[in-house]
């Protein structure tokens, strides 16, 4: 499990789920990606970089955003 880089495109603070765009992908967005609860909602600003871990490389929904950075 190696963290992958992505950009935050939207965030739902009610469900703590996000839509992200993976680095290197111009058109593919992953929706409903879980966000670690230790990340404050205020830090989840659209356009910020996020680190994502995929637990199953064949199932994009089995992932979590574990960090946000600039």
C-alpha cells in the first residue's frame, strides 16, 4: 500500500466522503472516497492535494484519504 497523490474536487462534511481527481488523470474522478476522521473539515478545501491509500487495487471504493497538504 503506497499512498497516491490526488486533488480534492469536493467534500461532504456530513458523510465525510470526497470526490478526488488522481494525479496524472485529466478526466477520471473518484466519488464517495472515505476521508479519515482525524482530518478537520476546515482543511478539506477544494483544490488541495490529498494522499490516498487503496486497500484493494481492483476496487477504487476501498480507499481512504489519509492526509491533506498544500
